[in-house]
C-alpha cells in the first residue's frame, strides 16, 4: 500500500510539473507576441488566423465542388500556408513567429503529458487464463494483400496446436456458419485472420457461446487490433496468445442485430463505401463522390443518442466505445473498449463559412457534435439508408438502432503487446490549469 501511495504521489507531482510547464510556455508565447506587437506581433496573429480560415474554405471547395471551383479550392488550401510563410520571411517576422509557434508546441506537449496519468481507470484490466485446448482459427488468404501466406500464419498456428480453417479466396463462404460449426465440434477459442468485418461476425458467435476470441491482424487497417494493442506490422506475433496469453473483457456493438467491433457510419462515408470502385481507388472515389454528397440536396438524417437529438446530419459515426479525439478516420484510437457506451460523432457543414468555423473552434463548433450514449436511433425520410458497418457497405430499413453489450466478449491477447502505446488524451486547458495550481485535475 505504501509503495502504491508513493507511486501515485510521484505521478501526481510529475503531472503537476508538466501542467505548470504548459502554462509557462503559453504565457511565454503570449509575451513574445506582445513584445513584438510594435514590430509585427499583431500581424502574426491576424495573418495566422486569416490563413487558417482561407485554408479551411479551400478544403471545403475542394471537397464540395468540381471543375474551376475545386481548382480554386486547391489553390487556397495550399496557397494560404505558403503565403503566410512568404509574408513572415519578407516582413522579417519569421523568427518571432517561429519562436511563438515553438512555444505553443511545447505548451501542447506538456499539457498532454500532464493529462496522460497512469491511472487504472484508463487501462483495460487483463485476466490470466489457461491456454485453450482446442483453438480453431479462421483465416482469409485474400485479406490484407495476402498476409496469411506472407507471414506463414497457417504453419505457425498449427505448430502451436491450433486447427486452421482457410476461407475461400473468392469470398464465397459463410464465416458465421463456420464459426458455429467449430464451436459445435468443441472449439474453446475462435480466432480470425482477416478484416474487421469478418472479425465482428466471428466475435458475435464467440460472445454468444462464451468462447474466447482471438484477433489476428491480417486485414488492411485492423482498427480493432490497434485498440487492443496488438502488433499490426507482424500478425504472427499475436499467435503467442495461444500458449502464453491473457484475456480482456471488451464490448460488442450491434446495429439492428448485426455485430460490429469498430464503427457504424451513416451519410457521406457510407455512401462512398457502397460504390463498387471504392475498394480499388479509395481516395479518388471519395473525392469524386463528395460534391453531390455534401450539397444541400444530399442525404440528411436525424439521430437520437439516448435523449439528445441531432438533426439534419450529413455524416454520423457511431463507435464501439468513444475515441480519444473526434478524428477516428485519421487514425484516432479508443483508449478503452469496455465502458459500455457508444461514441457518437455527428457533423453538419453547410458551406465554406462553417468549414472555417469548424477549423477554428474544433470540437466546440456548432457543426460538430461529440457525445456518448447507450443507444442511438437513426431516421431519415427514405425507407432505407446506406450504412457502413466496420467498413462494409450494406442497406438497412429505417429506423436503424445501435446498441452495445458491455464486456460481452472475451478477447485473448498475448502478454507482450508492443502496439499499445499510451493514448493521447483530449486536450482540456481547464483541467491543465486546475492541475497546475490546485494539484488535481478533477474527476475524469
């Protein structure tokens, strides 16, 4: 107990020092600009904000239009930051701007270090369990550009005592039926080497029969594996869980009875994913589809997250547990998968002005809604709505309901999970200031 208390005190003192360093860096950045006001400090602030607004407007025009307007958007998007740099250099303000930006960067780094506290509240608890006696692993040879063959997953798994079932490369298989068959034949662990969509289907069978589940990150992105802390660069390292592993109890999402381990997307992203050319040309397909999807005539829908009403949304993302920051499509992570709540991110941007406001205010913008809920219901004027479930495009009848089953899934993972770095927390300057001057950051 004394050791634990001493460790907590040390952690608290370190967090307080980081918070104070962050405050000092912010004050220093402000002082640098104030001292330079007579020599261009005001110009640095004003031109920086202007460049941010113009660049955000350029991004909107690039996404929402074709032809000359798109090219104008690209010019603004790229030209604004370039023009800002030229202005600073020609006005001999580059050194002042560089110092101010550097101090702000230091402030952000210190603030995040202060908030990244090693509490058990932020870590999924693992339990020691005996190795499985009859593990069955389903492997898709076509997933992830052939990772199954490239990393010799079949041979390595069989040498560790697992039975491997190869899925048909052409996609003509019922993975749910195969998983049920394996359980009926006595399997005490179900594993999958494949994409997140396949993972979710087998995970549902494992949860239904209270059988351990194992994730082998052999898909393209492997978001679920990333949030479990698994090594996505070498999926064969996950096989160590067969002989020396532990279990995490994680949540399992459901959308109209269909399981998902990551996200359910409505609106713009779902409409892009349903296009047949998306798999081979993701960026080109998305850029081509955006104009018609973002205009006011595009698809709109309403959502009810518990008792909170979100109206006329262009895009909505419902996740199995919340992301640390509202940017999951750009590599965001979920720090925990066992809170029993859905993460909800809704967006509605009507034009360049709102795009600029979103760029300036971030999650405080009226265009962005970020919350959590136990139940989310989505409705629209049509009878059906396109939905992307863990990246797979389907169509569901309206209304669509998303729920989550807390700790429904026993996931077996290796003890050594090198892909589990600390998740950067959302930045909250009120908590940083409270921590710096009062010695505590309040309740999480």
